[in-house]
């Protein structure tokens, strides 16, 4: 894990300039960074990790992606899964998007999968966000029936968007970030530890 943490730190240092540059033309993200807090309610960035013996039951979820394909947690069995709740007009969602993509690329094919859950938008709006921010992992459109939000009802406060959950290889919530992910290395370390945990099991 030492090498992975070091690599993540180096990648973060290099990417931080790109993240700031890439979002500099986003008025809503700038507004958020300025502390105006307009148009959204979010968590405070609290991070909670749960030891294996304190995790609840596996969470099952499914829905239709932005591209119209079915995403089912059953197809992700055995992988660590990062589930990020977001919507396009959410300023902290915009601010954290490049960091989520960075960690997704780090672990792509390495025992971890990413799934977004869009809680407010229709597919066209969500697709435009993904294109603008270079997001390559899939997102479920959950605005019509809220099925995924319901599946995680005990773990995601309805007012806290964005929220990022990390499920262990058994599908149990192992970590939760309420509010914006501030540092890619935080999520990288959580995911890496869970991947290692699964490999050692």
C-alpha cells in the first residue's frame, strides 16, 4: 500500500493544478469555493470508515444508466464499489468530479468499480455533465423512482449531496464521505485498503 499512497500523493500534486484550471470557467463551482453556498445543501465532508465487523448487510441496487443500459450490483459482486450521489447543478459535485475520475482511472481493472447515481437530472443533462468533466464511469438516472436512493436510505441523508459511499467486496458500506471529496488521496487510500482486504480474504 505504501507505493499506492505515494503514487496517489504524486498524482494529486500533479492533478491539483489541472483541476483548478479545468474548473476555473465554471461559475457555480467558483461560487461554491467562495463559500456562497447558493442552490444546494451538502454534507460537511465528514469521513466515516467502518471496520469489517461493524458493517451492515450487503446493499443491492439496480437502475438504468444515462446510456440506457442496466446497472445491477449483482454484476459487481466481488469488487470494491464506489457509489457517488450527484446532480449537474450541484456546485460541490462539479468541484469533486475530476477527483472521482482520477481515482476511477487509478483503480480501473484493479478490483474496484465506480457507479454514479444522479438524483435530479434526466439523461441529457447528466450526459452533458459527464462530457464536460470527462467522466467515463457509468451513472444511474435515479430521479424517476428513487430506487437507488431508497436502497441506501440508511446511509445517505437526503440533504447531503454529494455523498460518496465505498462498498467492500461483499457489497457492504465500508466508508462514507458526506459532502465534497476534497482530496483524491483520501478516496484512493480507502479504496486501496478495501481492495487489499478483499485480496487477503
